[in-house]
């Protein structure tokens, strides 16, 4: 009787692990799609809008870090996601600055 319960328990555990892996793959695809969309949207913004977005993201990061220190944040991964967003904004700003510098050289 105990062997049957153990076997059933192991089978249930394997199914749960398989389902979790499938969910993680789906989540990864969503994140990749969201990242591509975010980068496309950021590249469409002007420098002024990018700088405003950067200031806003940094302010949100500070608020979130404060919430994390006060144990008001349910999960800490939000902080790293915000840092990634700030890095993406800075990347787009750098790309635009490089393009502007390249255009200025070509016009001279």
C-alpha cells in the first residue's frame, strides 16, 4: 500500500515539475516579446521624452528600494527588472547620441 502511495506521489511531482518548466518557457517568451516591444517604443521617443522617462524610472526605482527596505514589497525581483529598464533607456539614449554625432561628422 505504501509503495502505491509513493509511486503516485512521485508521478504527481514529475507532472508538477514538467508543468512548471512549460510555464517558465512561456513566461520567457512573453518577457522577450515585451522587451522587443519596449525597445521599439523607446527608439521611437525623442531625446526629451527619453530623459523624462529615465528620470521617472529612477524615481520609481528609489521608491521601490525604499519599499523593499521596509519589507512592503512582496518580491525583490521587481528591483532588478527596474534596473534593467533603466539600462535599456540609457542604451537607447547612447544609440541616439552616437547617431547624432555620426550625422554631424557626415555633414561637415
